[in-house]
C-alpha cells in the first residue's frame, strides 16, 4: 500500500481534488473530519475549555468559529490547540490506514500536513496550489469573511510557496475545474505506473 498525502493551503482546492479522487473509487481519509469528530469528544471538549475558556464551548461542543478567532490571531494558542489535536489525528489516521492495507493506493487529505509534521506517514505528497491573491479571494467568498481575517487565516499556515517546494506532485488549481481534474488524472496515472 502506498500512502499519498494531499495538502495545500486553506481554500486552495484540496476538497475538489479529494472528491475527484474519491469519484475514481479510491479511499480518501480526511484529517479535517477526524479533527471535527475529536472536537465533540467530552475529554477533548473539557481540555479545550480548560485551555481556551468556556466561551468557546456551546451546548457542550466546541464552537469552531469562536476557537478560530482566538487561535488565528495568536501563534502560541494555535500551538496549544495543535498539541491537543494533532497527536490524536495522527493516531486516528494510522488506525484508518490499517483498515485499508490491502489497497494499492490510499490518500490522506491533511490540510496541515507540514505544520503537523506528518510527512513521515506519506510515501508521496501532492500539494494543491493557487496564487495567494486567488486563495484570499476564494477564502473570503467561501467563509463570507473580510480581507484582513482571510489574510490572518492564510498567514497562520506555512506559505503555499514553501509547501509547493516540498511536494512530490503539484496540482495547479488556478484554472478551470476540468483543468484541475485533468492534472489529477495524470497524477493518478503516474502513481499507478509506479506501483
């Protein structure tokens, strides 16, 4: 089994790429889904309340928007959240991978792959790339947020240009959906050829 990491920046188009790969009947493990599930577990909820205050807890669940507004503006608090969540996400991904060990290719969509230092779990890494201006505009549009907050969210991650340089494959998502899907098709062909 080859494990392929899919990453990029916020609003770069990872979901588009992951959904297309799923449509080709490959398994895609989503780190974000795992993290969201973790944020509903009582132990994690109480740890987050203890670390970030009761105001980020609504009806016994973590209010991700409220938490985001705290961590995106404070690197130290972001590190604290990552220390709570990332090891558990890694453990859950490994558990999922074991279930699919008979498959030739398994994909893991990890938005913070480099930030969480999960490169060692992947055989290859694909970065979904867009220009910074495109990323800002798409994030503003997607999350209905102002320019400053979009820039703050983007700047809380390793710059896309740096991720781009560390990748085994690049999917340029600047163009049309069709152009992105064609690049993914080529990348899948290349991977199958390597098996």
